[in-house]
């Protein structure tokens, strides 16, 4: 297995936010695997009520069962299915306190070969999907006069990674959207922040990341270990808690000290 190992072993840790997330209702998009799965499980361990949204219904159900949460099947490209998922969460839990916008796609393609259809799909999922969820959830948070929105972007925005022009452009848009929403929603006590993960070791990574590439990730970082989904989940939990009440419109880089942003 070499440098690749399952992140599942790190889901349970002796880490607590002292009950600040207890009873909070959280929607995690892309919650069926990877960062989303780790985030849903960690929030549940901290006492939150979790709605796991994923376009793969089976994956959503598996994660939801593990955290005794609500499984939601929806496609980030389909506003109707997302709206239904939000309404189901409200019907089931009565409110929405936190939104973690994690869902995304990551195809690699040379810039000169990207079709307009591929470009549009990337933005439809990674940027417009985030816009859709924010717009669907924000009115409920406005009525509550409280809420936390956490958008997941990518360290690639700072690095400008080859073969990812459409991905980097979309993730850059997520950072811009975060900043504007922080300005517009702040008067309603809604905090909007963004996380830019670095090279995160997920279950799916073993299918497209070589041992050599994995070593290069570690060598590029100040911290000489592979980052795990739980590393992102913990920062999500911090941003969702009252511990971060003085923060909004911020981009928090969690990359092991790669770009030192």
C-alpha cells in the first residue's frame, strides 16, 4: 500500500468542540465519500444533526446510517432536486444552521482540448452548484438571523495547476462568491467562509495518484505527512462553531504548509 492508506482510521479522535455543535443542523453536500463523508461523521461525533447530500443515493445512505443522519439524493446541477433536499431537511429537523458546500468534480484536461460543454459542466457543478445551495439555504438562515456557510474551494487556485484550467477557474469563483456573500449576509449574522484544501488523501485517490506523486505532495509541504479528510472536517467544524464567530469572508488554507497563503 505504501503511502496510500485508508483515512477511515482517523475518523474517531479524542477531539471535542465542547458541545458547541450539539444539536446544530448541518447539510453536507458531496457527503457520500472523501472530505464530505469525514465532515458528516465528525460533525455527528460532535453532536450535530447531519443531512448527507450526494448525487449517489447509496453513498448518501451509507454515510447517513453511520452518523444517524438524513440521507438526501440530489444533483448539484439540478436546482429542483436541491430545493427538495433543502425542504426535506427543514421538514425533518425544523431548521438549517450550517451548510458545507463540498460537492464537486475533478476531471483533468489540457486547456486546448476542453470543450465548451466540459467547461460548462465543471462550472455548473463546482461553482453554480455552490451558488444554488447558498441561495436555497440563505433565506432560512436570514429568518433565523443566524447561520454558517462553509464553501470548499481548492489550493489549486493559488498554484495554477496544469490540466485543471476549468477546475481552477470554478474554484476561484467559489472564493469570490464567498467574499460577496459575507458582505451581503453579514447583517443577518450569517458567516460565510471558505476552505482551500491541499492534496487530501482519499479512498478514490489510489485510482489516479501514483506513489511518486504522493511523495511529491509531501515533499512540497512544510508538514511531512499526507493530509487526511479529517484535517478538513476539523476546520469545517471550527468554522461552523461559535469559536469562529469573529470570522467571515475568509479563505482558510489547509494544505500542510504548501503555498503558505
